[in-house]
C-alpha cells in the first residue's frame, strides 16, 4: 500500500507468506475458546453426541462440562496425518497426562465414553440425554443468581491458579479478594445468613 492506495499485490503476497510460513500462521482456533476471547463469565458446556477435534478449543476453556450418557470424545488429527497440538494443550488443564496422550495419539481408533470423561474429571456430571438441557440450565441459572463480582473474581482466581500454579497465584490473592468484594453484597449475604435463609442444596 502506498499513498493511501490499497495495493492488491501486497495483500496477496502477505497472504502467501502467511500460508507458507508456520511461524506466521493465523489460526481460527484463537477465537473459539471463551477465555481466549476474554469472556470471564462462567461457561457451562452441555455435550450431547460426538465431541472431537476442534471441540476441545471450547471444552478446554469451559468452566463446567456436563455430558449426556451417550456422549463420546476423541481427537482424529493423527489418523489423517495432522499433528494434534492445540487440542491436547487445552485438555492438559482438565485431564491427566496419560489420558491426554491416549486421546491424542489413538486418533479415530478409540472414543472416550461419557462415563470415562466423568471418572478422569473432564466432565463433572453425566446425565441421561433427555435430562441434559435441564441439568446444564440448572447449574448455569444457579451461578447466574449469585453476586456477579464475587463469581467473576472466583473464576479468574481459579484459572490464574491453573495457569501459574498455587504459589504464584497466592501472591496476588489479596488483590483478587479486594477486586471481587462488593460491600453491599457482603452485607446482604450476612443478613441472609442471620435470617437462616439457607439455599436448598442437592447432593451430586
């Protein structure tokens, strides 16, 4: 581009360079995950059916995953000659190393069941498919009814601890408490506690 004139040749050359160099590659996956996009509201994911490949950009950054009992998980990249890179890196936050390796290396040859996803901590609950929407909505609505500043600070704290480790995260814990404390909400919570208005709970 010169003197404010759009030069199509320069754009084409730039696109070719980006496509030809692995160091300049743009990845649409950068805009799939909620945390990567700066979304710090809690995300409850409901998995029904097959979750594979690029789905892990979203699931790796979801906060709570609820799966239908018929859901399955797998990463087909290696089967088709592609390296599995971003997907397993996202999953390392949620799954044991051996399980991530198995999921990534076996490709399309094996699928993880919803029950196994629950056992290793990828999913936090498995329900019949007919109950999936209700289960996910109940969790989301419960969180949405809580004081938003406290919820957001809690969410940021836990993800920060996951990224940095507990030690470095504790160094900024007091700042997070201060940022996430609303005196009016604290007063309302104390009044509710003194009045004996305990929320109804369910056992999971």
